[in-house]
């Protein structure tokens, strides 16, 4: 049987869950996709994000890697206003990595959509 959760642990678990939710959404990932990537149930991800369940220590490095952040960032140990030399990739870099994991046909579709948006933006800049 698991040890009872202290108030301090509950505060930490809630804050960690919030960070996981923010990172997952920033990557454009669903709970189901995150669960699949970590080989856990969607219910586990849902419980972590809600702060209802302790995340196993052995899973933390995989979560940090999935979101391309340091363990310090994941655990909320980095100072909020400290300059970062390492840390989360930009949203665009995260999206590019996710696109690279799509099947080739989907990659081509995304690439064509981006080409169209870029061409339209360039035309607007040239004309305006």
C-alpha cells in the first residue's frame, strides 16, 4: 500500500502535473499520444496532470526527454527568470520534431501547407 500523501507532496504533485500539461499542450500532443510515447495508460497521464497520482521516478527522465526539457525544468527547479542556456526548445523546433515523426504522406501534406502559408505571407509583405 502506498504511503499517504502529505500536503507538501500534494502541492508538488499538482505543480508538476500543471507543468506536464503545459509542456504536452505546447508540443501539440494529446494525453493518449503522451501515454503511448511513455508506454503508460492514458489514465496514468490524466492522473499525473491532475496531481492525483505520484509519477514514478523512473518515468521522469523519459517525460523530460519527450518534451526536450531538463529534469530541473520538469521538476520546477530552475529559477523562472534565470537566463537559460539549456531548456525547452522553441515551439517551432518541437513542432518540426513532431512532424518528423509523422508518416511520410502526412509530412508531405504539412510541408505543402507550410509552403502555401509562407508564399502567402511573402506576397503580403511584398505588396504591403
